[in-house]
């Protein structure tokens, strides 16, 4: 069944234009339209959230460091038989939706020279962020430890040079005298 003849409100696919017209005049569809008319924003927000969740799930499965074409991700989303259609959401186009994801910080979005949008997942999971922060703190501590060790070695060298200078082995002492120590 082509997506062209699909009623998101009733979640019903029709075989052709005639079937779709018959569906639009059916009692069940008209009942759904009346329910929709009472709270249209609530329906649109629900469909928008469902579409966004499905899109983000596919993008998350691709991985954090994978840059993908937005249209390819969209094709994976719509490959599922019972997906939410983009025309049932608050976004009119895929471009508008992808820009929304970038603006909200869910993904990195960029456009290439040909006008094709690419998207990369940004992981906002609190546990992952905690792990990344812990790893960054550990690396900083390791770096601090390495700096402290380097300073300690530097101080020991300076102390040894002072002791050598105190024994008469200053800068003008010969190398043989230094070797004897």
C-alpha cells in the first residue's frame, strides 16, 4: 500500500484513491475527526513526540560518531510498517524536523555543498554523561600526578645541583671531577 493513501488519524492504509475517499466518508473516520477537533494540539504533539522518538532511536542505533544522511535515517524510520507519518507532526518537512533536532541539541546537523543534510547523534543519557565526566576527572588526575612527578624530579635535580655547587662542583668544575661523585 502506498503511503499516499494512508490516514494517520485512523492508522488505516487504503489501496487506492477510491478506497481512501470511501474511508474519509466512513463513520469511524468522522468519529476520529470529531475527537481530533476537540484537542488538535494534543494529537499533533503526541504524533510529533512519537515521530521524534522513533527517529532518535534509529539515529542512536547508528552510533554517536556516525555522520549519516538525514534522509537515510528517515527512510529507516518509515520502513517500519506502523510508523508515524511526518505529515501528522508539527514539522511540515524533513528539513524543518532536522533543523529542530540541531536547535534542541539532540544531534549535530550540517549541510554539505549539495544541500544534503547530515546528522550525528549526541548522547544525552545521564549515565553516559556521568561516565564521561568520571573519565575526564580521572584523566585530569593522571595528568596532575604526572605533572607533580615531573616537578618533583625537577626539584631533585635543582637540589642536587645546589649540593654540587656547595661542594665546589659549580659550573666551572671539570667533567672528571663530576664523574668522581
